[in-house]
């Protein structure tokens, strides 16, 4: 039976897909419940599962799971900045952006939060990360920083000294890497994203 699930790898799948693998079993929901209880599949949310790595032989990708848990979305903000090694603090919630309403999900793999972003700003500054057998969508460092500023209610960067304080002291950003950032992404974000004035201040610091 486990061999049937192996083909699914580490890609999150709907319960209907799992049920289709057992065409001779009539009680599909009962079968899925049995698989979950046996630890062969992991429930991500109602109707969405991933095969246990002990069964599939493939490590789970939290980024890929975050992309599938609430679509369309991409990993961003502190989760992305930490992934790139740009901030030192550990991040215990996988943070993402979505064009849908803000949501939070919790399951046995952790906590996943999603902040809302406009359609116009969504597609700016995205890239793909290959993680073993998985490929998922994540913000570039520049986009992740924009998203973080735009969704931090108490952040208002009016002057360059405010930007220096925020980056250097508040989030302890790697300032050497900041100097290498792509100004074009900030310029695009300013046109369609939230907190345009604060992002513009970051841009002025970068171009100084």
C-alpha cells in the first residue's frame, strides 16, 4: 500500500487525488482517515495532505507547502529574509503574501501566515528556489524587504536616518548585502505597493 503513495513525493495533494489511488475501496474518507492515523499522510488543512517523508523517502519542503496551502502565494517578509541570511533572528512562522484575504493556518508542521497584497504588486520581484526535489516561489530579498515594511504597522520611514535605524538596529539587516540590492525592484514596488513613502526612503538610502 505504501508503494502507491510513493509516487506522490512531497507535493501537497488534495484528498480526492489520494482517494483516486484506491479505486477498489468504496469508503474513501475512511481510507484517508486511516492513512492519516497511521502516519502515512500528514493533514495540512481540510482536504489537503502531503505524504509522510518516511513513506515517500523525500524530505518535506516548507516553502512548497506554504505555496500550496493558500494559493496563489509566495514566501516573503522575515521568512524570506532569514532564508537568504539577511537577518539574524529565527522565524517560527512561515510568512507569505497572497492576493486573497489574510489568513493563518496551523498544522503539525508549523504555523503559516498570509498577508494580502494587490495584484499589481504581487508579481514584482519573485523567484524560484529549488529545494531538493521541490521548487517553490519566494520573494527576492528586495521584494521581501518591501513586503515586510509594507505590512509592519508601526514602521514609518520618513528620513534616511529612520531607514538606517530600522535596517541596522530594528531588524539587524546585513548592510553589506543591502548595498548590493537591485534598486529597480524598489522602484517598481513604489509605483503599486503600500507604504510607498517608506520604500522610497529605503531607495534613497540605497542610492546614496
